[in-house]
C-alpha cells in the first residue's frame, strides 16, 4: 500500500521552450503511484490511497492507475481540483517543472483517509517526503499511518524525496526526526539522507545507524547515487551496484522505479544484492522513455539489460 498525491502531467514532446512547442503529451505522475505501478508490473499487488478532485484530471489519474493494475482508493473532493505538473524539456540535459497544486485535493489528506484494516493487511506501506510537505493534515497522516503500520508489524518504507519548492530543509528535518523511529527501509540520495540525520548519507554512518537502531528506526538504508548506482546498507551487509548503461531519454521517475523494484524483491524474500540488482534495472529502463512510469519494466523485461540482451532505446 502507498499513500500520496498523483497529478496530471503535461509534457512537451519536443526539446526547447514550451511556448514554441507544437505538441504536448497528457500523462499522470506521482512518486507514490509510480512505485505502486512498478510493484504491480513486477507481479505484486498494490493499493494507492489519496484524494482526487472532481475534474477530468482526476478521471484521468484514476483511469490510468486502474489500467496499470493498481487498486485505487481516492474519494473525489467536491470544490477541489487534481494537481497538474507542466514539464518543459528546455535542453537535452535540463528540464523545468511548474506545479499547479494550490487547490489540489491531496492537500486535504488526513489520518482518517487510511483505514487501519488496510494497513494491517499490507506487507509493505510505502510513503514519501512529498506528501507531508503538502499540508499540516497530510503531514499528520503520514506520521499516523507509519506509526500504525509499525505497531502492526508491517514494513514501513520511506523515500525522502525532498522538494525544496514545498518546504525548507529545516522543516523537513524536523518532520523526519519524528518519523524516523517508524521507518524500516529508508531511501534517499546522500543529501536527502543528511536531512534525516547529519552524515547519514555516508556509507559508514548509515551502517553504524542501522546496526545501532535496535528496533527504533531504519533497519535498512538504501543510498541512491543516480548514474553512479546505489548502495544498500543493512546490519549484516553493505552491497553496492553500478548503474546499468542505457540511452537516457528522461530521468524523471527513475528513482521511483528503482524503489518499486527494490520493494518487489524485498517482498519476495530476495537477498540484498538481488534487491539492488532488480532496482537498478528498473531505474535504468525507466530512463529510456518519456513519462513518469511508462518505462518501468515488467518482470520478463528485466532481462533486456543482460549481456547480449537488447537494451531498450
């Protein structure tokens, strides 16, 4: 189960200023739903919980997530809209994203939106740092859901996913200090992990942290290094993997595909090295297409990156 905002996504299909683009694509995207789709494509079952506006974008979000095999629990909020994100690919290397979410229905998320029975029936509850930055009620919801899951013995996964447009680093750090005791598996790049605790983005510090938590915080920390790969740190192991080389079209959603791949392997009881490998494959393949989740592989497609295999372009 995962909880968070999914938005309509307007993407320029050409390189250059949006104002001079001749066409755009209408898609959907959101960190939590991207993870749910990745998990489902790899053979698992996932539920996405949120709120949607009573508008065409809300219809689009619900339709696309259901078509992807994700169970959707997202009441429509009258008088609110579903958020929209506009992505401009200004150059091949640089993109500019503009958000329209001030009236987003997801800002009204609160603890009552997530039933305890749903939490207790889940193997993994996945949350991100985007949702608590939306509003005070959404922040309380994330804390409450994580604590209920932890009490029920359900694995709590959290991706820091820090967004400076939504809150300050000090605000994020204060929230993460409250949330940390409820997290089992923590994801983030080195800078994001440093928001959780100073220096946590370093491998040695992460290893020391997971060995010393003793049930009071993450037992597993996954350091995302982008095109340099990733490191997974557990009390008993430190595993590292290089990124798979692919022809990159768009890196958006790669981190979410990575997390979805990692969690799917975790749910299956795979080793740390196997979890990292599946995650790296998912992240790489997502980079080969335009969109938040469209390149996330199905299980059979993971072999595309094997030696001698055909790499997706």
